[in-house]
């Protein structure tokens, strides 16, 4: 069995080939889990009000704060598995 890190990296690659594009909320959840799983807790300042996309991504990552990297990786793997059907 491959390690969680290897499974996570393989799932990240697979996520680019999903049968259909997830809705924006799901994409933000995936982004938050990915960033938490690969980098840990959010860093830096929250983007300004005029940068809607960067702000939404920052908020999605910030929502994962305190989640262990291994837990975030497993949640990401599980979410992509659900999306693949």
C-alpha cells in the first residue's frame, strides 16, 4: 500500500480529469483541503475586498485551519473519490 502522501499526490493528478467540473463551492473546498494538506495552516494576509477570487481561496484555506495535514489529505482523497463517482 502506498503512503498517504503518495495517494494524495496521485489524487491531485486525478482531480484534473474529473468527469465533470465541480461547482464553485466544491472547488473551493478542494482548494482549501489541498492547501492544508500540502502546506499546513494558512499564512499571509487576507486579500483585499476587490480581489474576490483570491479572497475566496484564502477563506477556503483559512476554514481548514487547525486540521492536521494528514487529515486534510485524507479528506481531499475522499472528496475526489466521491466526485469520480
